[in-house]
C-alpha cells in the first residue's frame, strides 16, 4: 500500500499523506515518542507556507495549524522542549501528520480556519456557536418590493442589510421600519390575491400597494427612503421628513402632517433603543474578550450604517492556560470563515497575527479590511463597553456552570454513580394512534443542553401505537450504533485542492457513537424493563446507568416515581433541586419529540402523490397542478392531455397514468 499525495492547487509539490492509512502501512513512520514521529517528517517538508494537521490514535485530528514555513514550524515541534503543557501533551499524542502546501501564508490562514471549524480538533481554540446571522432583505425584482427578514443563501435582485445579532433584534427593527416606511411584508401569492387592504394597513404598517392605495412612484420613494436609512443616512432622512411635515402643517394638511410625524417618531425610536450609536465610524464589528477561571467570553457588537444592530456572546472552547490574545486571534479567523467582514474590526487586545488576518479578510472580501485595537477616543470607549459586557456574561456563565456542576453531582449522589455524569441522554416518543411516530433523544451535560447532539428517529417497525415496541426499536438502533459503529466510516480527509472530504458516517460520528453516562426514559417500570432487556442483549447494561421517570399520582409534577435496576422505586422531596432538574430534562425531551412529530405530520399533510413519481420535480409538479388543479384532476386526465403540459413527454405521461391506475 502506498501513501496518497496531497498537493496544493497553487503549488504542485507532492507531500506524503499518511493520516488515512493504518499505522503499519505508513512508510518511514517512526514508532516511539511523538517528537520522534514528528522529526521523521521534517526531512521531507519544504520551506513553504501551508497547513498541517497532527493526528492521534484512531485517526483523531488533534490540532490544525498554519505556518509561513512548514519545515521550520514542524522542526520546532520535533525538538520536544520549550513547550507549554498543552503543546507537550499534543506532541506526545501525535502519531502522524498531514500537510497542504499553499501559495501564501494568507491562503494558509483561510484554509486553517476552515479546517478548524469543520474538524473541531481538541487542542485548537474552537468557536462553539456557529449559527448564521439574520439580515433584513429588500427585494428588487417586483413592482412593489417586499421587506422581510432573511437567513441563509443570498439571491440576486435582493438587497441585504445586516448582520443583526439575533432574530429578536431583526424583528424589532423590521417592525419599526414597517411603521416608518409602510413597506409590504407579505408573500407574492398573498399580494396577488388581495382584493382589499389587510390588517397591516389598518394598523398603519403597510401602504397597501396590493390594492393601489399608493402609487407605484410613491411606493418606490418609500423603498428608496428605507434603503437610505439602512445605509446610514437616517439624519438626512429625518430632516427631510421634518421639513415635509412642517410644509404639510402650514398647508393645513394635518392628516399628512400627522402621518409624517408618526414616521419620524418611528425612525427616532430605532436609534433611541440601540444604546451606543457611534459618530466616528459607520460600519464595524467590535470584539471584547474576558477571561477568568479558565473560561472566556467574547462579546461581538455589530455596527452598520452608524447604528448598533445588536450583540452576541460566545464562549469558545480552549485550554485553561490560553491567553486572551490567543483566544481572540483564533476566534476572529474562524468567525469570518463563512461570514462577510466589515471594513473595520475593533478588538480589545492587539492581535499577534493582525496584519496577516487583515490581509486575508481583505483578499476574501475584495475590499480593504482594517483591524485595530484603539487606545483613545470613541472607538476605545466602544471596545471597553463590549469588554464590560463580556465580563458580565462570563460571570453569569460561571455562576450557571457552578449550579450545573452541583446538579450533576446531586444526580450522581441520588443514583449512586461514582462520579458526576458528563452526558445524560433523555428519550421520549410521540405519535397519534401510531401515525407519524417518532422517537426523540435530547442530551444534557456540564454546559446544559447540547442541542447539536439532539437526534430523532422515524419509527419504522413498531405499528399501531405500541409504545413498548417503539421504545424497543429506538433503543435497539441506538445501542447497536454504540457497540458496532459503521466500519466503513473514514476520518475526514482533504483532496488535492484543499477541500474537506467527509464520509456520510463521519459527519455524525461524534453524535451517534458518544457513550452516555446516564439514560433517562420518560416512562415507568415496564418501559425501563424493555430498555434493560435491549441493553443486556447488546452487552451494555453495565456500561450505562438506566433510569425511568414515571408521572406522579394524578400526573402531578413533584410526585414522580423513579425506577432504576437493582433498587426499589423511590421519590424525591417535592422541592428538591435535583427533582426540578430531572423534570426539566424530561420536559425538554417531550418538547423535542412533539416538535419532531408535528413536523413529520405537517410534511405528510402537504405531500402530493406527484412527489412519488420519478422524473417530476418542483417545476414540472407546479406546471401539472396549474393545468389540472389537483392530483385528482391529474388522475382523471387522458394521455394526450398530460402531454400538453410543458415538460411532459409521452414517456412521463405514461408513467403518471400508470402510477394513478396502480394506486
């Protein structure tokens, strides 16, 4: 077996890649201490920029880093001296390395951030919350442009303004913008079907272009005014509206003057509720970091068009001996991996890689991006405000973590565990008389609910609303996954262009094969007996603590009965914090299961028989239904009528007829 070769797209220098091969097949690999293994790679490395990955046991990616010179950086690891405890542990665990040569250090920085976010190596500083940000969107491809909130991929002929820190922030701004500019928020189908104004017009949040209560020219002016406001020209706009209001008042047109007055108030309310509204810059992201007791918080404030569009707190994962500068440097690179950067970034600490990071972001955005740690003036005050918020958020987080630790210690004491559980899985099922049945799992740990670890199962075999059969199916599938993970799963790898390759199984590997310490079931002794039976059959009954929580007498909260193997059923004191905690876990599983069931049921209701016919996609389905009105009309249609629909040839028409005759 020969090692694969990794080559940068910009530089065709081949480098051996041993990370995806078993250890016995890695040529030239030195067995022994990590530094000895790393030293074996040095003689084959070029003095060029690139990205390296340190690989541990079971092909686990320990660390991803970039280097201006791969040879020099790896040589520093090979010396094995002068490292912090964290780096020393990482070197000791290293069994192989992988490399990608890039054309520049800037490209290496961008690739490093991308790989860290996807591979999530345990020795890197990791950005935990990676949700996309909401935007305000104004469509330009309609005679009456629509204003709405948007999250996700961008489309043509749409102007996007943001980001906003939260959905709450964008909703609040959107509501005020509707009051100020009276733009429609309805969909095109609703717009086309209106014969009279809707309720939004009645409460003065829409000018009703759908029924012609505003001319196209006047509505276009409203759109231009909204665009001007979102681009930071709010002062000019307010002055112009004030002049128009006085003019209308002088002309005795008090109704128009009152309407303009309400719009001015709405615009003023946006700035009044945004707190800090800087005068020395129009667009910037502000990062403030606080570090205490080995935990850190980064507060990010978004300023666009001279307005504060909200803030968000992040709690990155890192080793306890990591400094604020290291945390901020790594975090910002990952933060902008899939987000647009503004022209100005303000930080609470000067970054070690400030120049390189600014160059990389400028290259990606095709505009000059400046990163600064201000020392005086309004910019410094704004950063100090973000840092103060970071300290407060971190203090709350530490208090919550302390409470969470006490609760987990209490769970261990109540159920006789040797140590506090790090992963609790809670299960529940949901269905209506057996239809659209789903099983749901939620996960809790030291950091609270781990929503990225939630999972749901579509019940396949259990029929007729048999809750016990559903429980058996869910746990058979879950435990089988634990004891026999898919042997075809491969560790993530990178192709010759530097793109990440993941097998379908490896994306879910951490979620599906992580061992729980405790399993909590919403049910009584019978449900628990089924889970115990499945666990014994698969040989995991001694590995996991199994608990069921049964509803109290008359289903009263506070009188729940707990069951666990080898112990008589018992209750906790009604005001015991551990009882409240376990109730909260159960309720979260119940909420998630019901949500999954409702989603499945809604999808079934909206499903059309045409979806089951091969060759009919959304466009053809739309054309067929537009021609015949419903699936029942399609079923009654003749072959010649079906062929009259654009995109439907004789073969597809015959297939459609055969489908409806069969059903």
